[in-house]
C-alpha cells in the first residue's frame, strides 16, 4: 500500500506563505493522482486541489485557486502545496491523498484510497 507523510505546517501570520510537502513511499508514485484536502474541527473534509500523475493537469477549489499552487516531483515521490497570502480561514489540518490516475472523481474525498495523517496549518491575524 501507499504511505503518505505530510510536513511543512505551522503557525503563520496572515499574509504569509507556506509550502507543504507530502512524501510517498514506493516507486509507483507516478501511477496516482495526488490530492490535497483540509478539515476544521466539526466540519467535513473539503477538497483543496489535485494534480495529475504527470503534473500536466491541476485542479483547484474555487476558494483557493488564486493563492494555492500544487506541484509534484515524481523523482522524489513528493507532491507540494504552496499557499500564498494566507488567511485565517485557511486554518485547518491539511491532508494529502492518492487515487489511481484513472479515477474520474477528482474532487471527492471518498474517491481517494490512501491518506496521510495531516499537518496543521494555523494562520493568525
């Protein structure tokens, strides 16, 4: 199975930036579409963005598309989420997830098979 480990979260002031990383085990990383989700306590996990197996296609939630950038480095088995102009409402636990590249449900958490444990992002005013 695929193991995913997120890192890079922390406490940041509003307007700052963070770059989250998700490291995947194994050498089948390129077979998967990688997604990012976030979740606040008491709320459902929501889609942030995703990137295709070859990095040529990205998907973003409307709420973040102007500030978030997803990239991947298949040689390093790593996907990244760069967050710019952070807002307090970006505060959440951020999760990376993997789904097989042929899966059509890009934006649904239920369609992702493998998940990391998450990394906390806290944005202060």
